[in-house]
């Protein structure tokens, strides 16, 4: 599957401000960047640094005034997919060290608060079957409502209100998985069927590989809008705080954001 991606952002910074920009599809084995271009307003500082888990880049920018960035890419996705319900869990004591952080609570994902609910609701399932059951439960009981959450909304808030946007669905899915001792991380992505078109967020869980040798990260989208075979990853993290398209260390005003993702 090949995706055509076009992104444009416009911000205003009232004073010299440092911020991290992460809008480029990652160059990783499961997706190939056939061509890509990024352009932005001339800035005081523009430096690439590795993003979390070495998936993609973040860009340090320092700027004052209006800042505009455009990004376009052609990305071929060649992801090995499995029927998630057929995968076993990896016993916690056998987890690779790099996955352990994704068992922990994080800013938006207080997983320990969900342990009793998860055991009561999904206790009859294990491994990938439990993940599939949790994904389907969220899809059934949550409403996708643009504007219903903000930067302070946690998975617990979303669980109580039973509504949110993609990041909220992902945060709840991540919290459920971690409450089940299954590593789960937040993934910012591009996907063609997201409505309205925007940056999208999904969860990714670590389960045993289909052949039983080691483990594998598997994408899970409780909104149902993104097919794992048609997702271009941008970055990953413990939750949305780690994988935002722009993280500003000072006041920032969003003026415009336009994203299109199409199949070709």
C-alpha cells in the first residue's frame, strides 16, 4: 500500500520559543519513504534529533513570529500483520527490557485505576483475545466527538464520559492493556480514512510473535478508522505527551493545520 501525505502547519510565537516538531513519517523497516520534502519558515535554529525508540525524528526549532511548515511524502507500507486474537501474551518476566516502560502508568494513562474493571470485564480472555475484546468494547461504548476533550483529558476522564477523539480512544486502549500486564504504547500516524483528516493516534501492543519466537508490536485502532496495513507511523511514546506533532516550551498559537492522506 502506498500513501500520499501532505501536511501544512502555521503557528505564531510571540517571543523566541523552543519547540519540537514531529510531522515526518518514520523511515523504519515496515514502511519505506519513497520521497519526502519538508520546508519551513527560516528559523534561528533547526536541528534533528532521534525520536523515542529510534522511530522517526524530532526537530528542535527556535523561532519568534509566524512559523509555517509544509511536509509531503510518498510512503510504501509493507507491514507484517497477524490476527491479533490468535497471539499469546508474553509473560511479564520474559518481556524485553525496552518494553517494560510501556507497562508503567504515564501522564494520560493511569493504568492502575483500571485493573479491577479490566479483570471484571475481560477476565475470561488472555493475550491477543483480551486485546481484541477491549478494542471492541471501546468501539461499542465510546462516541467519537471532535472537540469533546483537551490537553488535560486523561484516559480516566474519557472512560467516565464515554467519548473523545482518537487520542482518547488510544489512551483508554493503552490503559486497559497495561492494566492487563501487556505493554502498550501510543503511536502518532497518518492514515487515509480518518475523518476529519488530521494527525491520527492509535495504540500498539506487544504480544508473542506468531511463530512463538520473541515478541511483536501490533497496531490497534479502537476508532475503527485506520487499517494497520494502511498506516504510516510518525512516532511513538508512553502517551500523547511523548508523540505530539508540536511540543512548545513557551506560548504557541495554532493558526492553521491542513492534512491530506490518500491511497495511490
